[in-house]
C-alpha cells in the first residue's frame, strides 16, 4: 500500500453493527421446518448427522451432544466440524470426505436420512456430487441461505443459527432405534480402521506422533498448516471440550499455520497453542518465528518432516504413475539422474534433512528439538511444555513414503476409496 494511503486519517472505531450487502444471516428458527425435520428423522432406519464448522462457530457443542444423546443418531464431521462432539463419544464415527474414514464414507452412502448442520457440502466433503448420499433424504440447517441447496439439493432446508436450531430440536426430539445401524457402521470401521503406520520399520509412524501428542496435550488450541500432516491431525487428534482445532480446511493455504498460531496465542495468552506443520508449508512463513520470539510466545511448533511436499507427492504416486516432479525438498541440481524419488536408490549425496530446523530455531532464539525415535516423542512434548519464554520447534523425521489413507480422488464418488498404498 502506498504510504500516503496508510497515513491518511480515518475512523479508528469499529462500528457497532456491520452491514454486508448480500449477506443477511437469519437467526430466527422456523419451527414448522424443525417439526418436519424431526418427523423425517423419526421414520429413518439409517439416520446420520453430518456436522460442519457451523456447530463450532455458534458454540453449540454441548447442545449438539445433548441432541445426539437423546436421538442416538451416529455422527460424522467434516474436518472443519471436528470437535463438534468429543471424538471419544460412542456415537462419533469419524471424518467424512476425501480423507474421511471408510466407515463414515460408507455411512453417507448407505444412510436414508442425512441430517446436516453447518456445512457447505464442499467438494472435499461430497466427492462426485451426482453420487453423494444416493439413498438419503437430506435435512440442512445453515445460517447462510446461500449455502442451502447450492451444491447439494436438500429436502428440508432450515435457515438458522446452529445453536438456536439445536435448542429448538432438543425438547421435541425422541430416541430412535439405531443400534443395528450403529453396529453396522462400527463393523465397517473395524474392517478398515483409520491407521497411519510407518512405511519403513523402525521409523516414527505418523499415528504414533498423535498418540503421544494426545497424551501430552489434553487441552489447548491446535492449528495446522496444509498437507498430509493436516489430514493426519484431523484423523488422529483427539478432541474434547477443552480443545479447539483451527485449520484452513479446503481453502488449503500453505503457510497458514504459524501466523495463525501467533494470533491464537496472542488472543489466548493462558492457553496452550500447538501448531502442526509440514517442512514445505512452514517455510512459506517461517520468518514469523521472529515475531513469536520477540513476543515471547510459548507456541509449540511441531514440524513433521518427510523431506517432500508430501501431499502432492502422494497424488503423483497414486494418480500420475509415480511421476515425481517438483516435490522433493532435498533435491540438488547435481542429484539429476541419481535418484528416482521412490526410495529404492537414495544416493549418498542426499542430505538427511534440509533445512536444519534445529539450527534454524536456535538462530531465531527459539528452542529446537529433533526427534528420530518413537520412544522420544513423549519427552519432546513434555520438554516443550516447560518452555514458557519462547517458541519451541519439535522437528519429527518420518519416512517420505508414508501416505494419508483412505483417499478419494477428486471428482470420484465417496465410496470409491483408496485403502492401500501402491508401493
Ligand atoms: C500456497 C500453496 N501452494 C501450493 C499448494 C498445494 N499443496 C497442497 S499440500 C502441498 C504439500 C505440502 O507439503 P508440506 O508442507 O511439506 O506438508 P506434507 O504434505 O508433507 O505434510 C502443496 C504443495 C497449496 N495448498 N498452497
């Protein structure tokens, strides 16, 4: 911005109300539509709640859990809706969509009433729209009328704030017989549980990172950057009412994590803030570490380092005949011809990691811990918790062949899931 514009005098006060043409959220609830929705739900044999971030944004988590406890309807969430209900709740199934669990995606395919609250039905959630929830009637509550029947045509639209609508549903809702249906979904989950083992024995598995993280951090604000680490976070981060997950979702803005963590920590000085990033995206805004150091923000920045732009590499592996290009972050010009990027002939000259995130952390005045051994994960997290005067980078080295599964290719139907790696 030109400096004369920056130095112009303007009003410093925030207005009391904001008026945006074209965005007129409705906060009232149409009780007739609520009753129709409950009638539809009552007659369902395979009902399913599909929950998006709207429930988190309207702080309707407790109310929603109450509704689930009354109705006994199983729940799947979008990655933005994660945390709408504790992940240990017996009726929580998992995430839906591109990297959703097998059970969740199968449940969408089989359900007869899909009761969705606060989601936009974006393409990462729906897969191929024409084949989305083929057997279901759909109820959709959303505060933004423009979101209703935009991507998915719904049977019962309800334009309302999620919390207000759920509060109207609670006194009228009744328990449904869902046992058989829930058992069926749980059987699918047993058949193909969400797992992330290491592709090389002895190396740290992505899943182990989160098992240790869940034990070390039982409350706080968790943020992600964009890529495989983001998807593993949405798959394995346990959520409870004292945890919040902030991620850029389908927008996919690499470089989001660290600056967002700074914002989260500034806004919540008494809360623990943990950012999970990849070695690619974190370098897009790593200079913000200077700000975090200056402001003495005790952010824990977990960098899951696989030496690659992992998510794009995974797509090259699955959908482009393993034609790896532009995704190796350790590549040197002189590597040409010596390496085929599939791990079968890693040349001598290949550095173990680059950059050296520990030296980088220390050069900014932050703490740095490198973890190469699964047994050391817990110690690293505990040590970071003790650092209160500066950020801590925990760099965790994993193998570059580790992939996020299940995966639905963009544009394919949700039940068309890749369940195994093709190495
Ligand atoms: C600014 C930007 N550029 C490119 C992309 C496409 N993209 C999505 S994920 C990804 C790879 C991210 O790599 P890394 O940060 O190392 O995380 P990993 O997938 O390895 O966990 C890329 C390049 C994007 N989402 N945003």
